[in-house]
C-alpha cells in the first residue's frame, strides 16, 4: 500500500479534520477545480453522508442513484458511481445519507477499513486517467475517515483560522499514526492549509503563528482568505473558480494547487 503515487494510478489525498465546518468540502471542491484548471483529471470522492461536495458540484439529491455507499458496501462498479461534473476534467463520486449507517454496517466486516482502498485500486479506475483523487471526509474520526486514510497516499488538513483550531490536531495525528502502523505505512501528510483567514483579525495571525511554530513546513504558505464568494458558490452548484473566477478565493485555491504540485512528494512528519 505504500507504492509511490502516480506510478500506479492517481495520487489519492484524504481531506480530513474531525472538526466540523473548517473548510474540508470547500477545499475538496475548489482545490479539485484548481487542479482541473491545470488540465489534471480529478475525482472528488464524497465520503460525507451530508453530501455537501456532491451538492456543491451540482449533483441533485434526487439524482444520486449510485453513491459512495454502493462503492463501499455493495461493490458497485465505478462506472455506476463516478460521474462528470459541469467543470471540465472534474469528476465526482457522490454521497447519499445512506452513508450515515455505513459505520455500523461495517463493524462486522473484516475488510471494513480497506473497502475504499480496494475500490480505488480496481483496474477499471485506470480507464478514467485520473491524476488526483480528493476524498472529502466527514467531520469525525470514524470508520469512513479511516477508510479514506487507508486508501490515501497523503492527508491534507484544512485548519480554520480560529480559536482552538489546533486542539483537535493531536487526535487527528494519533489516528493517522495508527493507520500508518496498521494498514497504510506509506501514509504521508500533504500539508495543513489555513482556511477562512482574515488578515485584519489578530486571532487569525495568532493561529497562523502557533500552527507554523508547531508544524513548521507542514503548513502551506498559501492561506485561503475568508471570502464571501467562496461561501456563495455552493448555492450555485459551482466551484468558486467558476462562479467568480477572479475572486480572492479562486486565486487562493489556484495558489494552493500550484504550491502542492511544486512541493511534489508530501512530507512524512
Ligand atoms: N474561505 C472561506 N471563506 C468564506 N466562507 C468559507 C470559506 N471556506 C468555507 N467557508 C464556508 O464555511 C462553511 C463550512 O465550510 P465547509 O463546508 O467547507 O467545511 P467542512 O469542514 O466541510 O464542514 P463539515 O465538517 O460540516 O463537513 C460553509 O458554509 C462554507 O461555504
Ligand atoms: Mg464537509
């Protein structure tokens, strides 16, 4: 499972933080759109029963016949689940609320932690030519997030520039280390990205300072600003890069994509 990314298919990145509302879904959609803009083929896997990434990319609830639930629990073919979005080069595997019971349904399954890994390593995935798979995790360190970490080459952590932002990180790192010790020794940290950053707010700069002190180079130089266009875009079922392509939010996600691509191999810490 520790194969180097890209030589054996797409680079798989789990976007995780058990804290709710920190920008996981926003980052999955817009980092995905930014990579797609660079001409990369990108699949967003919605692993959150809330299905926000699916809605944000224009998949109506009524229109989700097969979802990541079927991929995990029913061995559904990728072709039944993966679909194109209106954004060129950007694909989505949508989620439905079915996924909320997956945790319980999976308890007795001996492959319970590696179902997503197995689904994303099926030979049929090569037919899509994906360069990147971004997994939007739920706000929990449950079995779904563990599936994402087992499936992934690396974990990208959005960190909201607010009080207590760093508090949950140790628990997240603990889970990451557990996954490394068991199912996925090659799992790396792609990086930590500061989200909803407000340069005029002392708290934002304080969180940044603390994060850089504690995590060093793991923290991306790019900060995603608090930007109203970012929060408006999902109600138009579009990435902000399409909704308002010249906005600060769009440019921040473009910068994040470039920084990530330039960094190349993710850090090991
Ligand atoms: N940079 C930003 N500027 C303004 N609003 C933002 C920004 N990033 C995210 N938001 C808004 O904050 C809210 C939470 O963001 P998002 O849904 O991406 O977080 P999440 O971590 O996926 O949440 P959950 O844990 O519930 O899945 C959303 O309403 C989103 O539109
Ligand atoms: Mg979300």
